[in-house]
């Protein structure tokens, strides 16, 4: 920053001011994952962004995955990670590992990292106070869940007490063990489900009437030409999504992310953003600058 003159610094701060005023006191849900969780410099930048926004009065809710760490532990115990249509196959042993890694190591490491940046954070998971409840998504996927209920009370309590809630995406069961095909014979009433982090972030955002949902990814956003990183489509209205899918612009792994954004917007979230987590401080660039850094999905008219 030493090469930036004082006038430029002033312009940057002035540009940020109306956005800080816009988001002050509002809930913003950030789904954290991808390269930004693996690269230490990026991780530090994300935590710094979140603490700064929190100190500016923005009520940040951080929802995280942890796929690489889960894969690492699975390999250590001799299990090969298995995916079906992009979703992790989760047997009983795997869901126990998912719970241990996400709710234990990953979640608490993030809380500790926020504390190291002078943030006030608290770790939560979908099992806390019935935060997330789910049913089996598909017998083919085992203990992968589809959210059926959410109780946001514990998140509101954390925010109202000045904490940044850090949420690991596992859920308790909305079904009885005996009725659940993922639990043969109903040997346990304590069924836990692995939940896709994008899906969980979308549900949390609209249940909390968030101002914004941000999905951090390893892409620049929705690209008009997949071979051109600069061909970002900056703004998409919900009613344009079907045409973009039909034209082959929204394809592959971007489809479920866009669907999560569309669902959130249709259910009342002000706007959603898909941003490139590989860019340092991409959250601040998206929220506090005129240009932003990714693709914004809004209701439109």
C-alpha cells in the first residue's frame, strides 16, 4: 500500500463509506470454501475481511465446508473418498469423520484464527439447539442430508451479543431412526447428516432474511466464455438464469451454486454474489467497491 498516494487512499475510503452505511446492522452470510481455505495468505485475508466488516457493524455469519481436510482424514484411516454426481457418498464411518473434522478441527481452527485477528467469534454446527435438521437426500448417497427445518435462534443470539457465528454444516435428523433407511434396523436415534455447505448457506441466508449471500469459489464468477477469465457476467437477474443454462453459459459445478443463489433471492435475500476466493480480500472488494469482483444475482424485474 506504500505506493498509493493519500488522494487515492481517500478515494478508496470514500467509495467504501456508502456501502458500510448500507450494510450496517444487516446480516451477510458468507460461505467459505475452496482455495481460500487452503492457502494461508488467502485464509488470513478472509479472516481479516470478516473481522473488519464485523467491527463496521455488519452482522457476518460464516458458513464453512472442509472437503480437503475430510479427504485427508479418510485417507489416513484407509477410506477412499467417493463422490456421486459431485456429492460425497457418506456411509456411517464417513459421517462420523465428517462430524469430527468439520465440527471439531476445521470449525475451531477458524474460530481461533478470527480471535487472532481480534475478532469475537463462536463455533456452531447444525446440531446446536436444533439449528439444522434434515432428512436423507438419497439412499444412494447414505448420510447426505436435505435440510427440512432450521432454528436460527442461536445465530441471532450470537450476533446480538457481538459474536461472529462460524457454522459447520452437519445436521440432526428430522426423522426417527426406525424410519430412516440410512440407519438399518434403527440402531441409533442420534442420526447425523452431512450437508452441502452452499445449500446450508442459502437456507441460513433466507431464514435470517439476510441482506446478502456470498459464495466463495475457485472461479472468477459466471463467465460468458469459460476460456476467458475476464468475460465475467457482473449482473444476472433470476429470470435470466434459465436462458443462460440453455445457452451453455451456466454449466457443470456452477449450476448448483447458481440454484442456491436463485433460491435465496426468491425467498427474500436482497442479493447474492459468487466471488473468486483466490483473490485476496475479495469479500471487501465485492461488498465495499463500486465494481465488485464477481457475479451478482438479483431478483430484477
